[in-house]
């Protein structure tokens, strides 16, 4: 299983003082040194953490892949087609939310999703749709032309260690198997941490996990290189 590190929180910390520290590029380089498969950043509509200049610089300096998380808007489509990151993960976005709260409702906006995905895939950008592990959303995602889905692991992460853990875990596992049977490649992410991540190895053929908050939080105490290395170790098969 591959590890993509979401570095939005480095930008949040940087923006708190308006300067350049901690440096996003140095952060990405350390992640790459440890051997991550890619760097993920969410360019939000309100630019609260990652800025346009950040994604441009990252695209230039990264030796691995840039995964651009973005909302399904005309503005973001234009930016992605100009930037040409290796991958785009389409997420729902609400201005007031602290982080992405739920999966994209592909089923209720299938035509819009098809039109959105097409130019990106034509530009050789691997598109992933961030969705909840429900069969309806997966069926819809398989009709959009996107190569990947990213399963929202937030419910599982919240249930971890409680009596609903197994139920939430099985939803993810069944969703992954169903998606793969429809020809989709499957990533997962959101809320994964050093305690709950190990069960992702029980899900067959997951390609990549995208993890941000837990890694950056741990990095505060042990350093980024160690924090990323530990997570990489935990998910290696
Ligand atoms: N995947 C997606 C689509 C996300 O929106 C986020 C949060 O930005 C993550 C993964 C990473 O989640 P976390 O920061 O909880 O690890």
C-alpha cells in the first residue's frame, strides 16, 4: 500500500504568522526522502491553507506525484487543467467546515461529474472521487470515467475502538471489493492515525492511503521524518 501525505496543516501553521515557516517545500522534500508515493494538498475555494503559488511550486519541485484535492467547480477545473498534477481528488466543499466532512454525492449529480471528469482524464490526470462507502455512490462513480475512488474512512476512524467499529470497517471492505469489481482502483483516507490504520491492510488491493492530520500532529513531537517513516512502516505489507 502506498502512502500519500496531506501537507495542508503545514500551510495552516505557516499562514498563522503570514511568513514562510514552516516551509512547505522542505516538508514535501522530507516526505519524499522517506519514500512517500505522493504529496496531497487541498486547494480550497477560500485558500485557507494551501495557496495557488504553493501548488505551482510543488508541481515543479516534486519528484513523486502531486495529488490535488479540489471541489467540483469551474475555477478548480481550470486550475487543474493548467497545472496538470498527476492526480486530482474531487471532494465536496463547504465554507464553514473544519475539514472535508463527508463524501461527494456523485449519484445525485452524475451528469455534472461525467462532464467534470472527462477533460481531466483526457489531460492524463488520474481522477479520484472521494466518496462514502455506499454501494449507490460507488455505482455512480463507476459511470463517471474516473479511474479511482477514495473511500472516506472518517466514520470508521470515529468508530474505532467502539462497538460500531466492525460495522464501519465492513462497510469499507465491501465497498472496496464492489468498486474493484466495477473496474475502479481504490484509495482511502480521512481520520486515519497510528492506532486505526492497521486494519486498512485487511482490505484487499487498496492502492494508496492519504493521511494528513495524524502525521503532522506526531511530527510536532518526533519530527516529520520519523512521523512519516513510522506511518509508512505501519502500512507496508
Ligand atoms: N483524503 C481527503 C479526500 C481529505 O479531504 C483529507 C483531509 O484533507 C484526507 C484524505 C486526510 O485526512 P486526515 O487529515 O484526517 O488524515
